[in-house]
């Protein structure tokens, strides 16, 4: 039996929508489409109609339900805290159960369930990288040379690393005696595409004498399959992560990816009691580092003469959990950084997992709204706390012809730490 809540289980929450429309002003998709089915209120009305069997599950319904980033911005601002992202995810599972998964969702499911396949794919792409991709000089990213399914030809992709993060580090790295231990949930983008972010996190933990355990059998957080409506894959991945993080002491589990944080925190926790216990221990790395006094320690280091101007982009999956102060506190404390607030820092970048694959043109429009704020800030770097946002922001910046590079806050912190 499925552990997921279906639309019937969410009926009370669906009925809590009072149709006030407060969500409209905060929905990035509605800002582009200006159609009621694009916003939370419209999606909840569709879910309601489906429950009452007033509506066929036709192409139009499927298309309307696919137009959501699951960013949580509406939930954040809703007076009744209607969990639209959960309701949309349940509607997508219902669609998949009745009509079958899309081909893209099937491929995503196969890939995220098989870490070995991801590694082989990465190695293969790395080996023929020059043949498949061309460099984008202004961003140090890559673009496809040939058309490929589900990847827009004008999309900037990160360079392909030669080794995954988990392959280049031991399972346990001891810190100081009497100091805390954390377990690290690496997530796929960090492990396979941005291993340097994990290296930066390890350097920060070492500076604070914190021990770190990296469970080798951990899997994907499941968010790509949640967005694709593939409930079975999500449950399989949850079983793997349950086993990987049930061993040993119940340490705090840290993530360095905003989407993994919501995937392993909120979504995983909704699948059962044991999952709730583990999900309840998930914290963003920047929150843990800040609480362990890293910003205070950094502020005591002598300021550098040459400081880089850095702006910060709030990933929706952290912002909607109220995690906005910690990344800024760390950036402000850095001796080599001059932090500048930018206009629209809290605006969604438009990635949204499968959303940017199905709705690339709208995803680009949502993202492009960030460009003026980045330009006006005068920052040389845009820092954020999510590998997915990093990829999307670099794409936005390159398309706008701006000079900025995108980095993770952890990379800047690690760069300024004494050796
Ligand atoms: S989802 Fe919330 S904010 Fe939007 S119309 Fe319903 S009650 Fe209002
Ligand atoms: S989750 Fe985001 S994209 Fe989806 S309806 Fe809410 S605000 Fe709009």
C-alpha cells in the first residue's frame, strides 16, 4: 500500500482554501501565465473538482497540474497554510496512476534509483565531453553541441567532474574530541555535478572540529520523482535512505542543497514514523555552521584589503522554511567579502525540477526576472545555497550577457578559512 497521501487524504487541506487569492502575488508561474489554473487557488479548485468527480482527467488537467514549480511560495503566504505543493504532488501521482508515467518521468526514475548508472553516465559524458559539449567562455559552463532529449540546446550546464564527491572521501572523518558529529546527506547534484561544494563543506566542518559521517549507501532525496508524480520510486528511495541513516547514533543530518533539504526533510518525513524521526533531524549546513559559531569566528579574522562584492539569491526551498538570515550572516562575516543585498533576492529562479524540462520557455522567463537585480547590485559573484539554483542562475546570467559568476556560500566560506 502506498505511504503517500492521496487527494482524499488531503481533502481537509483542500477545503481549507478560502479562495482569498493572496497566493496570486507570490506565484512565479502566475506572474507569467496570468491564468487562474496557474496559481495555487486554481490548482486547488482543480484538485477539488477531481475529488468530486466533476472533471475528467484530460490533457488540459494534466497540463495545468504540470505548471507548478512546487516552490512553496504560496504555502508560505497562505493565511490558512494550504499545502499546495503537497496537493499538486498528490494530483500528479493520481495522474501517473491513472494514465501512466511520462517517458521523462520513467527515465528520471530509472536513473535516480541506480547510482551506478549515474556514475557510468557521468564517466561516459566526461570522456566524450569535448565531443558532446562546447564551453561557454563567459560562465565556464557547457552547452550541448547536438540536440538531446529533455535538455534545451541553449541551457548552460556545469562542467563534468572526473570523480564523485562520495568516491573521493572516506565514510567517516573525525573531528575534535567532545565535539558533535553530523551525518551528511550529499544529494545527487552535489555528489555527481558539484563535488567541490562537498569539499568546501568538509573544510568548514574541519575548522569547527565537527566529525562527519557520509553514509555510502544513501540515495537520491526523491524530489525529482516527487515533481514527476512517480510515487513508487520515491518510496524505493526513501527505503534506501531510511536504511542508510538509521545506523548508529541519531546525528543531525546536514544537506548543502536546498531541494535535498526539503526532499529529505518535509517530503521524506511525511512517509511514516521512522521517516519522520529521521526527517526531523535534517538541517541545512549553513544553519548548522552558523549555530556552531562559524560566523562569529569568521568575523574575528582580519578583513582583507581586496574584498569581492557578493550578492545572495534565496533558494525557495530554504526561504519558505525561514532560512534567510544564516547564509547572509556567514557572507557578512567573511573577511574577503563585501556583502550587498540585491533586488529580487527572494524571487524564484524558475528551475523547479521537472518544471524547467516541460516548460523551459516559461522557466527562462521566470528566471530572467532576476537579471536586472543581479546587474544593479554591482556584485561580482552571486552566492546561493542550492546546486540547482546555481545551474539556473548561471544560465540566466549568461543569457543576459552579465559578467557575474555563481557560487555556493560554502565555497566562499571555505576560501576565506585559514589553512
Ligand atoms: S491557497 Fe491560500 S492564499 Fe491561495 S486562495 Fe487559497 S487560502 Fe488564499
Ligand atoms: S508552489 Fe510555487 S509555482 Fe506552484 S502554485 Fe505555489 S507559488 Fe505557484
